[in-house]
C-alpha cells in the first residue's frame, strides 16, 4: 500500500467518524447550547414551511416568529394587569360602534390605514374607487360609517389630529352626520387605535419628509377649544416650507414638533395648559405628558408597532374579531433606513426624543406581553376543546360498557354480604372511589392528557422573542 492511498483511506475514516459524532450529538446532547443550535437549524429549515400559519395560506414561514430573524427571548420589564393585556372587545359593526384611527406621522400609518379600508373581510366591504383618496365604509344595511380615518372620513378633525383633538371632535362629528331621530339613540362606543414606531427611525423619516417639502400646515393643534398662538407655537422656518434642510438644522430648532411627537400626540394636552409653556417647568410638563400618553395608550382598544407587522395584524384580528384578507408585510427598506447616521448623531436624536424613547419601550413591552397573553389564551381554549371532546368520548364509551356489563355479568343470585366478605369490601372501595371522583369532578386530569401535547404547549410558551 502506497503512502497516498493510506492517507486517502485515513481521511475517509475521519470523515465517517465526524459524521457519526454529529448524528450522535443531535440525539444525546442535553445541554442548552445544543438545544439552541437545534432551534437555529430548525428555524432555518422551517423558515419557508413552518406550520401554524393562520394567514389563509399566504406567506410561507411562521408569521409570529421573531420578525428580525434574531433568537433573543423577550423578557418583560413592566407589570400589567390581565385587564391591560386582554384587549378583546365586542365590536358591533352592525350597531353604532366606531373605530377611530389616530394617525401619527411617519409610523407606517398610511399603509395600515389602507389595510383598514381595503384588506378586511367584511359582510359589506368598503367601496374604494380609482382616483379617489377616500373610501365609503358603510355598515351592513345602513348608510353609516364604522371607521373614522384618513381613508374613510378624511381629515375631518384636522390634519394628523392628536388624542386631545380626536376625543373632543369625533363624537360631535359623528352626531352631525346622523338624522335627528338617530341623535336620540344611546351614545356609541369609540375604539381608538394607533401605530407607533422606533423614535430614532421615525424622527429620521420625518426629517426626510420635511426635507422634500412637507409642512403639515393644515394641522390645527386645537386644545381647550382654541388654537395655539404664534408665540406658543412658533415656526422653525421663514419661507413656504423647510425643504432642503440638513439634519443638523432639523435637530437644533427648539420648536420642532418632531421632537417627542408620539408622546405629545398620545397625551391629554389639557393637563399641561396645552401649548402654553409658562404653566410649569419643562421637565414637569413632559413627565405629566408621558404618564398621560402611557395611560391613554394602555386604555386604547389596540395599538401596533411598525417593527412587528405580523404581530400587529394578529393582535388587531384578536381584538376586533376581524380578519385581514392578505398578510401584512415587514418592509425594512424605508427612506429612513437608507440614511447613514453616525452613532453620535443617533445618540443626540435619542436625547432629543427621550420621552418618546421611554414611551416606546413601555409600548413595546405592553405590545409583546399582549401578544403572548393572546397566544396563550388561544392555546388554552384549544386545549379545553380537546379535553371536552375526550370527556364526551369517554362518556359514550362508559355508557356503552355499562349496558354491556349488565347484560353479560349480572349475577343470578347474590350471596349475603358480611363485613369480612370480599363483596362487601369491594362495594366499600367502589363507594370511596365514587366519592373521590365527585370531589375531583371538573378538574383537569393531566395524566389523561397527551404527554406530547403538554410538552409541545410548554415549548410554545417559551418561544423565542425579539
């Protein structure tokens, strides 16, 4: 045997040993590191064919997996009550209930607004015509709208109206559209919804939008039944618009409403004197606005996050019991994402939007906890249905067996029983068993549940989060 042939055979043997070791490792490795490797490989293999897709067959992968591809587990930071987490509402589209969309600039609200009028399965879909910006969204059998949004009723309360404006404007606007007879009906339910976005990317997106000529001059900023004065709300530019401004110019203007826009638009401005900055100190003002924004966000029927499109879709469907026709798409190629920003500049943007940063962290935590709560509730309901089906099946089997037993095993003559006789002891044990069964009736017998389903449910409860 020559030396070349010897090394070739040795290499083949080593490769076989390596392959065998990898196979054995997949079966016997019990450590968390090995499990993590297994999860990574499994997620990559199932990326295009994972089960559990509820999106009507559209979309290949698991729509609720980590939407940025990262395997980082979500760890809750805030304690919320079950009332805060369970946001399923009894939305009556055939009655008088109204969904009100609070559209914050550069959060993806335009895309979400189009989903509301074009992408929901309804008994009476919205009527949208080419060339028209607004759609007609009537209730079944009525000429009355169930949706207050840019694409249904237009900017009826002002361009990008905030929470303060909407809560004071929408009820009167809806009443003005009704007949005198219907105005005497009981007050309707208003379900407020909104979309939030990471503050840094939202800020950069607004800068690029302003740089292209956007001004939002038509915004009213109505508060306490009056408009702000020029001294209360001065402009950052002197011309018709602020087109062509640099990021530095955009950041240094102290009156720029882009700073902490999400906190301001979700808070009750009446609590701080609206736009009158002399009522209290700046730190006290923003602390009150932040708490108000958190409270209003927590009490809203629904809010979504731009960074979690599939989870946003799931929670909306879970909240309103409405289904979208096609799944939401996670788009990361926005104009803001194409901007190269130095780390120091990003740090300064976060400082300028410190209240938005805190609000977003709070909102993200609440959003993911709501998602987790809804998924666990969904699994509990499915498990309860399986248990009920098993109980019905066992009842039918016991009923059949009891009839058969009487026909086959009924004795012709019963001997007298004494306390020492086997028959007496058997009857006593049976009575004790019936008593125990009656005491445990209605409780879940986990030993009768499938071990595989119990383990699967546990693994699903500790699924990976972003």
